[in-house]
């Protein structure tokens, strides 16, 4: 049995699963770690490796042979910065916002879609929540445009989607909020599952 902490001591089971879900097994992850060297970070480097593999069509051996890792890293960082200059800003915890987005599971193309939908680099937790509730960037944008902008509005948006409502400025949000709050206090089990899973 392989132990991912042999690759890097910060590997947890959750991080191992994330790398595996992105198509990286133990051996290939170990190769990426060797290529990236001291700066390898299990929490966020998977996104850079996905970009190298999927967009640049490169594997660790090819990068080692060409010796252009730093140029590729610069190009990758510029993609994030060109999407929004806020990705190179530092969070209160001292991390680049780009790294936070990567650490919570977003690749560069995914982040780009959410930014194009009107979110900002500071909105990483909002984006994570919208995504975890099953909304695409375009769907989240549509619901936000009619006034469901706060995190506590996600339950209402999910409820409305489950009831087959479409985002529209004609919706009576005040009345629908009351209906949702009433339903939330006494949901019928199957209806609750249908709405949450939809």
C-alpha cells in the first residue's frame, strides 16, 4: 500500500482524493512533486498540474527535458492575473487569492467562468457555496441579478429552482421568501430531497 505522505508530509486523505479525482495517481503525483521541487504544495499545485497536462499537453518528463518550468509558471500566473488583477492580492491569512481558489478546488478555467459571471477574487467562499449547491456560474449570476446576492439566499435559490422557478425580476421575492421559510420549518421529506438534489 502506498503512503501519499511519502510524496509530501502535508498529504491528507482528502488531498489524496482530490488529486486522484483530477486524474493523478500516486506515481504521477510523485513525478510532479519531483519536477516542482521545494515549492510543491499538495493543497493547490494540482491545479497547476492540471493546466500543464490538459492545456499545455505536457507531462513531468517533458518539462524536465525542456527545462522551462519557470516560464510555464509565469505564464500560468499571468493567466490568473489577466482574468482579474485581484488574484495576485494577498488575503488576510497571507496567501495569494489564486492559491485560495485552487485550494478550495477551482482550476483556472473554472475560476475564469465565475469571474465572468460577476464574482470577484474575494468571493471564493461564496463561489464555493454556489457551486456546492449545484449552480453553474451562469445560473448563480441570474439568481444574483434578481437580488439573491447573500450566502443565506442560496437556500431560497435552491428552493425556487426545485420548484421550477426561473430567475426573473417579476418574481415576488418577499412572498417567495415567506413561502420558503414556512416550508423550511416543516419540509416534507421527499419534497426536501427533491429540491436539495435537483
